C-alpha cells in the first residue's frame, strides 16, 4: 500500500506539472500573438491598397509592427500613432516607407528602435521628439527626408545613416546632444550634422576636412582614407587651383572645388586660395642702397624689374637702387602677379633751412643747408651771411663736424676760405669731404637727424675778429 500510495502521488504530481507547463506555453503563445495581432492596431486604408497604422491599443510594450494587416501591406505609420504610449521598443518592417509627424513623440520609455533596410524613405516632424530613453538611432540608406525637430529634446543620441542625399528640415536635433555621428562624408547628413559633434566616423572614403586653404604658389596634400582602388582628382577651375594625386597647388586668389572620386562616390573639397601681398606696395629707395621685397607664404616666386637701369632685383627679391627715377618690381607666382612701385632718390638730405633772418649784426654767420653723397664722400652746401657793414675777406682755421644723430659721419679742418663779401651780403659756399674726412658712409635720407657745427674760425677784414655765431643744423 505504501508503494501504491507513492505511485498515486507521483502520477498526480506528474499531471500537475504537465498542466502547469501547458498553461505557461499557452500564456507565452498568447503574448506572442498579442504583439502581432491585428486587433492591437487601428488602421486606415490608403488609395493604393496599402494601409496606414493609426493607433495602438495592445498591452505588450515591445511592439512589432506587422508587415500586413488583414492581408494589406503596412506602408505608413500615421501621425501620433504611438504618441505618449509607454512602449519600450519597436520593430519597423521593410514595408513601411513613411513615419508620420509625432508618430512616437513623448514615448519616454522607448529605448530601442529597429528599422528594417529597404523601405523607409520619410520621417515626419517631431517623429521621435522627447523620446528621452532612446540613445541610439540607426537609419537605413533609403531615408530621403527628415522633418523639423524629428529628433529634438532627446537628451543625447548616437546617430548613424549611410544615406547620401537626405533632405533635413529645421532644427532636427534641437536640444539633443549628438554624442556620435556615423555617415558618408559625401552626404547631406555630414553637411548638416558634422558641426554638432567632434565624434565622427565614416562609411566609405573620406578626407580630413572638406574645407581647405592654400596660398598662391604653395601646395597642400590631401590623403583619401578608406578608398578602394584608384582615386580620380579634378579641379573646377585650374586657373585658381590645380590638383594631381591629391597635391593641390594654389595658382591665384579665389575659390575652387576639388573633387575626389573613388568607387563611384565623389567628395567635393572647397579650396580657398589666399591672396598674397608684398611687404611694400610702393617704396622710396636711396641710390646705392637696397631693400628686400617678400611675398610671405609663397614659393617659386620669380622677380622682374620694369627698368633695370633704375633698380634691379635678384632671385630672392632684393632690390638695388641704381639711379634716380621710377620703376616697377613684379613678383610672379603661378597665375598671379604682385607689384611694387619703386622710386629711386638721390642720397641727400636737408641740414638747415637757410633764412635771411639769421644775420649776426656784430659779425658773420655760417649756416648749413644741405648734404649729399658723392662718389668720393660728401658735399655740404652752406651760406655765409655778413651781418656787418664791413667787407669780410676770409675765414681761417675752422673745423666743421657733420653728425647723423650722435654719430660723426664727416669732419674736416678748413685752413682758409676766401669770401671778399661786402656788408649785409650772403655767399654760398660748398664744402667737399673726402678721404679721411669721411668717417662713415650712410643713407642720408634715413639715417636720422643731421647736424652740422663749427669750432674755432676767424674771419678777416680790416681787423681780425672771431666768428660770433654758428647756426646749428637743428635750429
């Protein structure tokens, strides 16, 4: 009986287990049917015989949208279909071509969206707006339009699509941080969203930047990444920029588009060729002296002079003034020319502007007016003004010193100057400095303030007197 009783209990337990497992399988089956049951969705018929899903009343929050309802293809998820419903995931089949405005807006628990490849072309305005639990969005390459604020106010998302020509509405990612972007660099997605994140990865070929700059006469090299096979490089305007195997040369100022085509995909790189400028547009140079012209940032510059007899220029832009006159120096770089007007001037300068008011009425005054460079040294023009009524015959034993700033550039001792100058008269005198009298050769036009002074010196008439005043150059 013990044995029999044990057997009966075993049979009863076995039966209970079978019934329980059957119930579980039934429940699981009911759940699976519920998620895909036509009765969970409301829909409307479309003119082409397909249907648009317009609502969801199911209890299961992991939603699988069926490909058909009542044997009619599901092609549209209508406006506000799932608005505010606490669904947690949704699987959209390849039959769906359009997601309507606000279709999933305010689905704050929606964390996963799976879209089958091959069908979806349009996403409406605010379609996924405020789906704050959704962190990853991956769209098929068939998507051609995305409406205004489609992914707005979602906190943050990683966004990817391999579509090339998608048209984007306004503020698609308003108040949503783009944590990562994956796309084709040739796509409108890159142009629209690349500025929203630094974390960008690419499908297909890409370059480091689609905006480049180069100076006239200079080159930059572009490297195409992830290319397959041969890349064809072309320029929209070879007068502005040329390209060969990714090496771009700036020819003249302006903009050109460099196109890199690889595996049928074209990348358009906007290249700005910067205009260069000479360090001088016009300049005066003293005869016998030089000035350096530079075209910063340029290479391969050739230099020419309009008149080599006035000023010549070497291969490095050094201009040497030969004789007084005017000419033009030209820097040639590729298709661009830059000019500098050069005026060559005599090596001379004013020391003291002569004035008849400088008379010394008790004697004579020696004033210096101009100095110029000669082949042997310096020539200084002076004026002796007799302020008396007596005839002055000569000046003897006088030293003349010429300074540029604080540096003595010329000095000489004058033993005697014949004047024979009647009272209240002025006489022009020229002093030549040469040999050891020349202390330093300078560019008189640029050497700073020039001063002339005298020491000693006596003038002679009927009696001998000392010169009472010498006019300094800086008065």
